[in-house]
């Protein structure tokens, strides 16, 4: 059975338009995502997404966690444990006593959200709510961290926007916290189970398409 990854949860959480718009009804975008998941399952592949933003996030993840630790007085390391339930499967960044923390590494000073309300992102919120379900935690923190960009990634951009180590660490971390919500937990389960069912329909259609000839 296909399970939804927290990072893509927002793709199925959008509400469908029309008169029959119950919580189990999937939007056009959600249906497209279900098709993509089914195709990846049948052909056993996972699409690679390449960008300078992702490259920095991957290369500087430990630097960002170290920055977060310096600001919050913690000693966290990257979580390496994946958890699953019947409809979700994911690996969070940091597990603390009563909170899950997701670290986002900003590309440069331009993209870095300096205020908490700028750090709010509905896609990341759904991701965090999935982690709260999987780890059974009451809180989720989304933390944007600004660390220096590796030289080979900067290329022709202004270096002053990327070399940020001399800036006060407290000014280079912006966080927004979310509380767990029972109603949203239920909606996530409804949408995920609907997406699983739709993906299975697509899988059957793909694998049995030769029967139409």
C-alpha cells in the first residue's frame, strides 16, 4: 500500500471544488499526485529534483542544525529514524521531548524570513502535522536557518548575501511553532486514505492496460 510522505502531504490536502466537496473528495491537483505516486510504484523509480536551493539544504543541513543548537542551547543531531503508520511514512529532522523540529536552510539573506509570520508556510505546516502524528508529539517547530553558502554554489551572485557567519546567530534563526489539532489530524487521515485508494485505482489501470487491446 502506498503511503504519503509528509513533504508531499500538502498536495492532497487542498479541498476539491464543486458541490460534492466532502473531506474525502480529492482535488484535481491531488488526483495528479496520486497518479504520479502510482506510476512511480509500478515502474519503480523516484524522480530527481535538482536545484541550488536543495543542494545547499543537503550540503549545509548539519551546519543549520548546529546553528539551531547554538541559539536554543540544545545538542541535537539529525534524526535517522523513519516512522510509519497505515497511511504516512516519514523521517523528521529533530525529535525533542515534546516537539518535532524541521530545519529549513535558506538560500541567502534575500530568501531568509526575518520575522516569524514570514516563516509560516502552509505546505510546511502540513508536513509538520504529519510528523506530529507519526511521532505522537503535541508541538511542531519550523525553523529557518541562515548559514554560509558553499563557494561552488554561489557562482555569480553577490557573496555578501551568502557569507553570513559574522551575523549574530540569533538573527539567523527564525522559527514558528504549531500546536497539534485533533480535527486536522482526522482530516489528514481521511485525505490520505482517499489518496491511497485512488492510487490503487491508477496502479490497477496501469498494470492492466494491455487488457484493453
